[in-house]
């Protein structure tokens, strides 16, 4: 049985990666912190790998102890990271430096896996051209617009520069599904009869359902592809209006459309962030998030996953939203 370490296992995407790994009968090591919520990691077959990626020395000791007890990891999916923080330096520290610590520790211990998968983000390249509206493509020059995107790009560049690292880099577009928190805010707003836009309702979007993402990651893991990077989507293009329409249909509600001026949302994001960060908890709407949600073109070219992994999504957006909202209703959250 192949051994796989999944970092960030307690989060939204991480918990679904663990489920897919168990389904495929891997020996699963869930990389978490001691304070992580284990609500969605309750299968008795999961082995917990509590690690401090901030301390390379401590990490090496944990890797040695784990190797002595269980053997070397065959595969690693490095999914751990942060998407929001009150301290902008945290993005580089967690998303870049922690990644570097892990790879260097593995190399120094001669514990490099057969394949190392890094979950990056479309944000590492930034939004697409707003004039041509062409999808973001591998050949484009990255221009991330957030600290988060810049930190993910820096981690990618380190990974690509590391000699003989058998990596695959995946840049998912907007990932949605049960357990996710940011889009949940949109669902709740629409349920209350409000359909909101920033500056314009003409925003172009791409999505991938979390189960499709995880299935693709493991298909890639089991392939012969190495030292390549990909954009991940469901291979379709959408508008913000279409996205909201699917939500309204599933919730069976009518809404009032409101287009907020960009300057107003930007100012509001700044104020909310300053107040929330007094408690140390970054809010969903913050200055970094504003940069992303106000960009007009988040389309991406995902032909690579079709060609290399024969990827075909099981969930287009309408089907995915239907299943997602059903889950939130079942959990009495909507």
C-alpha cells in the first residue's frame, strides 16, 4: 500500500483530498497542526502527522521518527497554506518559506517522494487581460495582484528551480463545494434576496468542483507526468450573472441586483479589515480579497489537464452548486 502525506489535511480542499486517497486505498498521513480541527478527518485508517513547517529542524526530527515507524512517504501533496491574514508577511512565511522548509528537509534526509504535488493557485498568475478577455495561459508572464498570489508564485519558482524534484504544480481556479466558507457568504446573501456585484456584472469566472479537483490530482499522481504545471478548471467559462442565477435557482429565490461602486467596496474592505484585525481574525472581505473580486477576467486555459490526464469534469457549475447547496441545507446552514 502506497503511503501519502497530505499537508493542510484539515481544511476544505485537504479533507476532500484525504477522502479521495482513502477511496483509492492509500495509506493516508494527514498533515495537520496540533490545533487543527479534525471534524472531517474521522476515518480510523488516517494516521495523523502533526508537524511544524516553520521549524525545519523540528520537521526533520518528525520526518525521521515517522520514517522509522512507518517507512518513507511514496507521495506528498503539499496543500497547506493561508489565503488571508492580518499580517501581510504571513503569506510569504507560510506559503513560500514553509514549502521551502519541507522540500529542503526531505532532500537533506534523502526522503524525497516519487512525486511531490504542490497546490498553488490561479492567483499566482493574476487575472487575465481585461481588454482582450483571453484566458490566462501557461505562456503568459505572471503578474499576481495579491500578497497571496505573489507568495504562491515564489513557492512555484523555488520548486521549479530545485534540482531533480519530481514535482507537479496545480493552479486551481475558484474551488467550490461543501465545507467551503467564502462562497458560502454569497449563498447566504442571495438567500436573503440580494445579488451583489462590484463595479459591473460583467465579470468572467471559472470554477472547479472540489471532488473533480481531487480526482484529477490523484489521476495526475498516478501518471508518468513530472516537472510540469497546470491550470485547473471544469473547462468551461462563466459570468458572474450565470453563477448567481444557478444559486438563485437552487435556493428558489428572487433577488434585487445591486452594483456597488468599486471605491465604496474598497473603502469598506479597508475599514472591515482594520476593525476585524484588532481581534486577530482576518475577515472574508478584506483589502486583498477586494483586489481579486474586483478583477474582471478570471478565465484560464486548462487544456493541459485534458491532454495529459484525459480530464473530463463530472460536475459542471450547475450540478456542483446543486450538490453544494443541498449539503448546506442538510447541515442546516442555509
